[in-house]
C-alpha cells in the first residue's frame, strides 16, 4: 500500500510578507512627501494671519466711521506691534478702544505662533494721509501679509 504524502501550504511565506510591507512603506513615504504636512500647517497659519489682519483693519475703520473719521489715537506713523487684550501695553499700540464693551472686537486677534509676551504679533501704522496698514511680520514660507486702506 502506497501512501500519498501531500502537504498543503496555508498562509504566506516570510518573503511574501516582507515584500508587501516594503511596498506599503514605499507608497506611504511617497504620499507623505506629496502631502508635506509642514507646508500645509504653514499655509493654514498664514490663512489665519490674513484673516486676523483684515479683522483688525476692519475694526479700526468701523471705529473711525463711528467717531467722525478719527482713528484710534494710539496708532502712530511708526509701524509698531499691537498689544494683546489684557497685556501690558508699554511700547506697543494699545487698541483697547476696539475691545471696550466688545463693540468692535471681542479681543485683539493674535498670531497663531503666539506673538510676543504682551504683543499680538501684528503690527500697525498710519500714514500722514490717514491710511492704515496692518502687517503680519511672522509669516511662513516667504509670504507677505500686509493690508492697507
């Protein structure tokens, strides 16, 4: 009597598993490089800065409209950092007239990376003709964010 010895293989070999893992790792590396999370986060922070600069400028002009065209007296012709709400404003531009009773702003927006200790991270100045410029100096990826009205 002859016995037929056949073996059935179930599962994968070590080599097959290693090849699949290597292929997945290569594809994951390509996807991560294509997405570039550092660039995406920088773009997101710059978008927030653009929004904040416009918010500050709109509040300043709304204040001017309500006060017969007079800008907040603390804005100078020298580009200076805006003081954070509740910060010590020595050497900074104090725009609490915009946040009093939350009439124009609830609080002064501050840079997504934090700004300085008492500063919001945004700078403001007015020209001799009364045009106001708000700047975000801490932009990323070489962007320039500045709005003048």
